[in-house]
C-alpha cells in the first residue's frame, strides 16, 4: 500500500540553445529551433536501474547519425515537470477491474506526477469524457477515480481516448514531460480513430504511453460477487464469435508502448495494479533526460532515434524510438 511520506523529485531540463524562463516556479522553454526530449530508462539484465551515468556515457543517434551537443540530466536535479493524463476504460465489462481502479487514485500525484506535476482524468466506453482537468490536487484526482462508473457494456473506444488524452497533454508547456496512462484492456472496442493515427498523434506530441491493462475475463473470475457484472440469462454465441475476432486485431497496448517509449504492464488484482503504478513511478523518476537540437536534415518526416550506453555492455536501454520533424 502507499506510504504517506513518499517524496518524489521532478526532472529539470537543460538544453542547448534554449532559454529557460521561470514564471511562478513554472519553467518555460523558448527556442528558435526544435528541441527533442528523450527520457531514457537504463537497467541491467535483471531490471535494476543503473545510476551514476553521465552525458559522455551515452551515444544518441538521429537517423543513424551520432548527435553532438546532447545534454543530460537526472531525476535528482531536473526541473521539467510531469504532466500525466489517465484514460480509464468504463465499459460494463470493466466493472470488476474498476473495483480496484477506484482505490488507486491517491497514488498518481505523489508517485507519478510528483510534487510539481499535474494530472488529468478521462474515461472511455461508447464515448470519451474528461472527468478532471489538469490539477495538482491529489484529492481531486482521487475523487475522479472514485466516481468512474461502468456504462456501455462492451464498447471501449481506447484509440479515441488516446487521441483525446494527447490533445489534453498538448495544452501543457512544451518543456513538460508528457505521459498518458491507459487503464483498460489491451485491444480497442469500436473507436473511430485508427491505430496508426493515434500512434502518430502521440509521437508528434512527445507523449509516452504506459498501458496498464487487464483481461476482462480474468478479472471477472477473481472479483468479489458484488463487483462482477451480471451474466446474461442465455449464452451470447454472437458475442463470443465477435470476441474471438477481436483477439485477432492488433494489441494496441503493445504498439503504443513500443512506439512512444512507454511500458506495457498488466494486472488482475488490486495488488498487481498498485505494484504496476509503483513501478511506473519509479521508472519515470529514475530516468535520464537527454535533449538535443537536431542538425539540419533533408528528412522532413519521421526521424528514428536510438540510444546506446558506451560504458556499460550489460545496459538495457529503453527510449522513444523517434520523433517527427517540425515543419
């Protein structure tokens, strides 16, 4: 469970050719050239974070070209606040999972957003709704989690929710680290948006997506009777066929995590959800924050990024795989 005395420091952004102006303790970056932020998670083979690295330990490639002037900071000293949007699936089939989700809203501000970060909450089923605009008030965030109710039985417009979450995050200053947590199933149920559209929107906005997913079937088996959805009186053969067909669709959670530098975690019970949020917070606040100004390039589209740690052969590195050039 969450300890009441948890303290989290929030990253500070140092970048070449950037002017950092503090207004009411909110840093704002102004540049006349695009600045690319690359949060980097570095662990050993057992998943333990590797601390103590310096800028010279990293090599960052932009379209296979090593970049000069890469700046680095760590979670202990940086100023860039975290903005996190949480999209919660509120379908009727999500009722058992919602019984756990209702109880973890108080973990978001201290563990993920941090003291100076902000969080917003939205839900999705047959439509997408914003329950709480960006706030630092942990009570408001927790309250939004507590009032999520199951609505449309099986529709869950995950991709549409991601698009809305990205739009919310785009309203935050550019120097904010932007995170989107998706609490739901790993596959979409009825969105108007396409998967490639949602991925590109997140990539262009510099949003890292962290899906925390569950199986509606597994959570129903492990839920208390009062939390389980009512079963139909007659077998739903058509619905079963549609479910089998849906399993053949892309695993959107995996695609989002891989494409944006996030991480896909899963849970079945409350303890698993609490552990996932704790892991997410630990990762976000132990990352190295690299930043660079791209060199002139003929590529006006998508640029591929890769990061190596030259001094640690055992390092496992995870970072955003690319960015879109600004026109």
